[in-house]
C-alpha cells in the first residue's frame, strides 16, 4: 500500500511569512494527525482529525496555526505568520480509526521548516 | 496530564543486548507503542503493548507493567543499523477518543 504522502519536503521562509503543508494519508485511514517535532524532541500532537472533524486541537496555537481536512481525505496545515520557534519538522500520520484496537500510526516523511 | 520519561542517550556494542526503559504517568491508559526513528526520517512502528507482559518480535521485544507505569524495549544482537532514536508513546482514552503522546526519545548509538 502507498504510504502517507507529504509535501513539500523542505521549506525555508522568513519570520512573519506564511507557509502551508499538504498531507495525503493512506487510503481508507479515517484518522489523520499533524505532529510538530523540534530537533532532539519527540513529536508533539498539534491536531487530530477523524474523517473531516477535529477530535483534538488542544495544543494547536490557534492564533497562527490552522488546519483543515475538508473532504475527509487529504489535509493542509498553515502557519501565518511564522515565528522563529516554528522551525521544526511537521509530520503527518494516519491510522485506521479511533476504535482500532492496536492500529499504529503510519507517518509521512515530514516537512522540514526553517524560519529565518 | 501526562508524563513520559526515557533516557536521553545510550551507547551499546554491536552484537550486544540493550534495554531502553520508559516510565509514564497517565490516566485512561490504553496502550503503549515503541517507534524507531532514524535521523532525518519518519518514525516507524516497532511494537505495541496493552496488557502486562512481554511481546517478542524477532530481535526486538517490548515489556509492559501497567501497575508500575513502566515499559522497556529490548534489542538483541545489535547491528550498526539499529543506531537511531527510540520513541515511547502512550495512548490514553479521552472524551474525544484515543490520544497518543510521545516521549522525547532515546538516542541509541551502536559502536563496533
């Protein structure tokens, strides 16, 4: 099966600019996640979707970050305006669904964002 | 809240055995995952435990004690390619469903 697709792979922007990331999960996976991974740390959940609805966005900095999954398939994550501390790898992951007993997360290769 | 602790770094010798520990404090515990992450790559799934005991999968085994809030990942017959970060992730059941939280990861270096 095809894996989780993310683009772009790398992005360099200046602070206060905006940026968008795209993710296409594994076909049939109902749950989609965006994680932020700062160098040397574990991934931190930003937002979790079940189909096209938000399940958890408690750690999403909503003053600058937004995400959508309008048709319940692919998703975009946007940052506007970016800050230096947003420099990180943004990982998209998917799995079959919230009720799946031991369904592991499948991660994309991530987008490495550098804010200068 | 939730707290997950892992050692930051470990070093081991090729061919040896290494044990990476993970302790956690959480409510609504609903499973523990181990992931491997090579530098610059995405995390990949290694193992899953929800009941107490040992799960073995080839050279990798994972153990869970729910009463102690403790898990370990055991890597046998270490190979150079096992040099990576190992992430412990705890899943808990919340009002909104299952939520997975990662520890900071243990950077394992395998030496000759």
